[in-house]
C-alpha cells in the first residue's frame, strides 16, 4: 500500500512522492516506515533516505531533518533535500574543499561548528552520489 511523503525545506515543498516504504537515517541507525505505521515524530541524521515504489528505489540526500508521520502521510522537514540523481558531484567536491579550508582558518568556535556541519553535508552529497548515481 502506498502512502504520501512531502519533502519540505525553508523554500517550501521540494517534492511530494508516494512510496511503499520509507527508510530513514536516525541516530540509532536506519528506521523503516511502512503504511499504517503508528504516528511518530523522529529526528533524522544527515544521510540518505530510501523510498520504494513499484520495486524502483529512489534516494534523497537529507540534512538536519525531522519526520512527522500520521494517518499514512509523512512530512520530512529538512534544511536540505536533494534527489541523489540531481547531485552535482563536482560542485559537492568544491564545497567540501572550501569548508575544509574555512575550518582551518576559523577563529571562533561557532564558525568551526558551522563549517564542520557544512562539511558533513558536502561529504553526504559526495558519498550519496558515489553510491547511488
């Protein structure tokens, strides 16, 4: 049975899909949501979301997200969501190199924390593209 999932960022709805299964990264490992799952709110780790429809897998790189699920409707609210097929690997490598340089030059702790987070996002894009594209 299919259920609906909205991917939402600060820019609005990124994409709405229907899926048989939603596999998400959490701090405790991967968690799978199927139709008729009990209501839940769960924070997600930076990682890759996997969906399945008609036996076809789709993957989305996500950062800083929360999943709300109730009555066979999921909402993933995230800082960023990118279909792995749309990742520009060259751009992700440039971002990784830029953040690495910024971390080394940062003078304040909060700058280092921000740049390390952005580095982790860039590495997630690189790893997702290498694995699933």
